C-alpha cells in the first residue's frame, strides 16, 4: 500500500512538472497583431500584417512558425484528443465536420486574447457549422485542473461572449499542433482533411478575421 502511495505521488509530481514545462515552452508572452502564413500545394506564401503599438504585449517565435509552415512539402493532418471545459472529449475528427476550422490559442492572462474574443464569438455564430467552426485552446489551463480554475475560465468565456468550444491543454494537443507556438494569441486554420492551411500570430479585429476566413473558404 505504501509503495502504491509513493508511486502515485511520484506520477503526480511528474505530471505537474511536465505541464509546467509545456506551458513554459509554449508561451513566452502575448502577441498583438502579427503575420499570416499560408501553406498551399504550390508552396508557401507569407503576408505581414500591421498592428497598433498598444495592441502588442510582446511577440516571440514567429520565425519558427513560418519555417514549420513552409518546410513541409506534404503536410500531415493534425491528430489530437482533448477535453473541453465541460469535460467532453473532442478529437481531431471535428475538422471533418466543417470546410474550415479556426483554432484560436489563447491564455487567461493575455489581454490581446481577451480583447478579440467578443468578436470571435460573433464570427462563430455568423457561419453555418458545416462551412466554418471556431475552437479555442486555453493554453495556460491543463486537463485535470481544479473546478475553481475551470469555473474562472468559464466565467471569462461568458464575459467575452466567446460562445464556442474551448479545449484544455494536454500532451496530445501540444504534439498535434502546438510545438512551434511561443506566443498567444496564435491562430491556426485547418481544412476538413485536418491539414493546417495557414496561421496568424497576434490579434485581429473582426473585419480582418472575416476577410481571412472568407479567403480560405473560397479556396476550398
């Protein structure tokens, strides 16, 4: 019995340490408005966006994202399994339910993230689910968090009107699509085959997001 207790304690400590390493490796700070990288069959193209100075809390890792998006000639589909805020299991099969999925990676401490979420909530309700859907990833809250933490995240989601599915950080999500992300918000666009077709580092306003979304949909 004592050996079981010790084993459980060690496993718990390893899990906490692993999550801390993940969060530290993933996100060094908030990003305001950043650049968009689009990856297609004909190669990669890069577009830089201009942002307001007061909309930026620091930016890191954009070069890594651009290298990731441009270096893979035959991209692999994203595969993951995670829990949402309500404890429901969500897998990468969700990508097959819409022509385009927007995955917005955010953090509870990130002001640019929270400022754009009300308009993201509006966008989520303006498209048919079979055409477009929006997923959030709460980068600083992992699976297994206590109920108080989950309730606080749920309150943020409610206050911002971001009424769409939000996933909790785990190894599967990290390995599936977050390994090169080092700033929040970072947003991925994924087609119905689970292939990442583009990414944006930093926050955008509703009009800018809609232009990007509609552009990808026209290519489908």
